C-alpha cells in the first residue's frame, strides 16, 4: 500500500498511552510514530484486528475475529496466548479493563472476570500471556450470544448487548444482572448491534440496520436516531458500524445531542 499500512482494510484505530497511533488492519498491526509507519504481521494468526487495548506494562491486547491476542509494545513482538484449560487461545467479543492484569470479558452467553499474567511456557524460554477465570456469570440461555460490552462512567455497571438485540445491565457491586431491556419490539433479528459507548449520561448503541439508539442512564428511557426519524434526530443512513463522539463538550444548538462521527462501513 502506498502509505505503508499493513493492509488496505483498516478496522480500528487506537492511540496508546505513549502517544503512538496503531491501526488494526486486515493483515496485522501498523504503528505510526508521527513520522514513520512500521508494520507487524504474523504467519501464525489471522489478524483481522477490530479492537485494541493497552496496559502500563507495555502490553497491547487486541481482538482478531473473536480471539484475544497479545503484542509486546516494548519488545515489538507478538506474544503467545495460554487460554482456559491450557488452550492456545481465548475467545471473547470484548473487554473492559479494570487494571493492567484484571479484565471483564464476554464470551458466548457468559461474563468472565479474567486475570492475566506474563510467564514462561514450561520447558521453553518463550513468554506467553496466560489467562484464567476468577469469576463467571451466565447472563442468558445457551443459544444467546453477548456481543458488546462497556462500562458506565461511574464504574458501577456494565452494559452488554446480545445477538437478539437485548440490553443487559449488570450491577458490579451486587454482581447481579439487574435489568434486561429489548431494544426493538418487532423483528429484532433484522438488526445487529455493532458498538456501544457512554457519553454524558447516555449509553449510545450503534446498529447495523437500525441507526443509533440512546439509553438514558437516569430515566432508563430509550429513544432512536435513524434515517427516517423526526425532531432533529435524522441520520444519513441506518448502517452504523462505529460511533465516536467527535467533540465531547459541544452540543447541537438547543439540544442535548453531541456531534458524532458516524462510520457507515469499515474504513478502507
């Protein structure tokens, strides 16, 4: 590619705590330092990278497909995974980092509290990233899949969405599922939740086929923004793959609605 990225398809962009910008592509990682781009690829993994997280010990965690991977930012190399029961991978659809080594993770119909540790693989000098489950919570029946997760601003709740378009509210103090909210009254299988995040007292939910939903964290009410909405809530399209607040403090004149960047499809 002319601009030096690892692949033409870019699925995620992330700025780490050292100021480097990382591009998650269809064939590995690309790091931009303000002047140059350096690519990191691997023949061992299918690296279609869609989410990235970093820790203060130099670890870059990322999701490729539904598998968790690890990259050492300081040694500039990929690190192998030792998953549950010695499996060479750990499957997840999303993480919430509590600190450098403890995370909330969603896998299938379950919520895991994970512990991470870098250690040497027995009999070798290879460093691997080991995960084990401290706690497990079953959130739905076996046929359900939890596909997104984010944390409330006060860090008291987790908001999760499911493949059948339900919003789950998990109380972190009681460690109980306190509410289940259907996002659509009709034909929920026609929509897909693509991403979620919290902003100024609201949970914003990006949908493929359904525009954007807004859940009020105080009143617990739900309203929508779509191509055919009225009252100033019209979007240019209903297929929203990602939703980012562009300017957190600016609002549309006379409203409580922030300006957003809507991404209709993966960045190419």
